[in-house]
């Protein structure tokens, strides 16, 4: 089966396509659709068989729960057992938008969605196509990112087709997504709300409305997170090439330059995933460069990150050399994705 590919342009023809996509969801099929973060792979969230197809298509382990998407915050009690105060504050501030809250599972939600657990991840996306699809379907939509398991998340319909083109019924194409990194996931079931995955909303932003929110440190650096939290497996967002992730202080840039030289000298096909500020690090070297833009605009760097990893894969590089862009704001989200792309291996300059 090859997916039906529908290009949406905001014109009147969209309504027809969206109505059909809603019907595909209601009938238990799979529709890939854009959100403001990344493309999602959607199925009827209250239909366990439909949700099972998501896991099959992605090659995703059954132990990793999927997020339930809603057209409106008003529908949250249809899928959740309760709405704690922390979730009330967060959702009224950030929905519709790139925030997923973990709540007690409502009885209507199949255990397939929650990977057998008592909690459910819920979000109201901000993308007009995602919202239109949710309204057309008239049911909650379970959707992980629309990539094959452990691959970088898709930020364009082409990325979706590359991974899943023959495994979904329909792909709704509305161009590149805005944030380029996934939603921030916050567990609201504990007394102190915990960030499980840094994402498009920064921790600093969350703290403005919930000052006591905490970051589960293992969410970013610690391999024990594999056991503690589903979906935080280290081999994640991984391109086919080996990722050489550099961190460090004043000597970081010279370490990156030295590594690029060494990799080229070793006869490898080398990719550099850098920022414009680092351009001179590749001068005179035979490397494929992809820039994440300026260090001063981390929102742009985040938006380009997964696309850049995929672009370097398409150039068939053996190795991708990349450096830490800092941990403040979206820097932390970018670090998290790079750390997983590098499968937890970090190189330190001294
Ligand atoms: O931006 C996004 O969140 C995108 C778009 C499509 O909405 N979706 C997405 O889904 O990134 P996925 O499945 O690729 O990542 C969801 C993350 C996983 O790390 C999963 O383990 C976690 O959320 N998650 C989902 N339900 C959970 C639950 N009940 N408890 C803990 N973690 C949960
Ligand atoms: Mg994913």
C-alpha cells in the first residue's frame, strides 16, 4: 500500500481532504499529519486495534505509550481520570500548543495507548491542520512522531514518506513544521510536577507559571532513564551515521576542529552539524556542512535539527561531528536530542 498524499494549501479543497482523513481515522486507519512540533502518526485513540497499527507501522516497542491528541481542552476529562491543579495551570497557559501533560488514565482509553500503565499523555496541538483533523474525526487521536522507531522525528511530509510511505493510509502535507522538536512532556500525577522530556516549551517558560516544577535529571543525561521512563531510550533520534557530540569549555571549538581533521584524515566521509558562528572550523576541510543557523536563534536551530540529521544521512556521511549549543532555554532540548542521537556518548574537550 502506498499512502495517499494530500497537499493542503489552506484553500477550500482542504475541507474535502480533511473530511476524508477524519473518516479514515474513524474507520481505524492511519493518517500522518502535521503538528506545530513534528509530524504525527495518528489513529483513533479509543480503538485498541487502530492504535496497535501505529506500533506495527513504526516498529515501536509496545512498552512505550503514545500521546492522545484532543481538539480542545474541554474534552480532557473524556480521556483522563482527573485534572490536578498543576495540569490546570499548565494547560490553561500552554494549550493549544507543544505541551503534553501526563494524567491519570480515563477508563475509555485502551491500555494499548498507555502501554499498560495507569497514566495517559494528553495534548491539544496548535497546528490548524491537526486541529481540523481532530474536529473532522470527532474522536481523540493517538499519535507518536511519524518516524520509524529510533529515527529522527519528521518535520516534513517527505520525511514521513521516507520512513512510513508504504505503512500509512494518508499523509497530510502542510509543509515544514514550526518548532521542529517535540512537545515538552510534564508528569502532573506527582505532588511536584516533573518534566520528563524537554521540548518546544522551555523549562524557564514552565517555571513562570509553576515555579516549583522540577526537571527529572535522568530525562536528559542518565542511562537509567531507560528503565524509569518509557520512550526515553538512548537510541533515539539516531541518524544512520555515527554522531560525535562534543561538549566542553573554552577549548570546545578547537576540539571540534581537531576532530574534523582527524576524521577526514582517517578517510571517513564526514558531516559537520554546526552553527554559522562555527563556519571557520571547517575551512579547507572536505566535509559536508549543514548549519543550524545562528547561535543567537536557538528556536531556528531546533527547527532545523532533525531535518539536518536526515539531510546528512542522505549525503551518506559515515560520521556527524556536532557540538553542544548550551543548556539554557531551547539549548537543553537540543542537547537532549543530540545526546540521544549520539546514543549517550559524549566527547569532552579539556
Ligand atoms: O510533539 C509531540 O509530542 C509529537 C506530536 C506528534 O504530538 N508526538 C511525539 O510522540 O513526540 P512520541 O510518541 O514520539 O513521544 C511521546 C513521548 C514518549 O517519550 C513517551 O514515552 C512519552 O511521551 N509518554 C507518552 N505517554 C506517556 C505516559 N503515560 N507516561 C510517561 N510518558 C509518556
Ligand atoms: Mg518520537
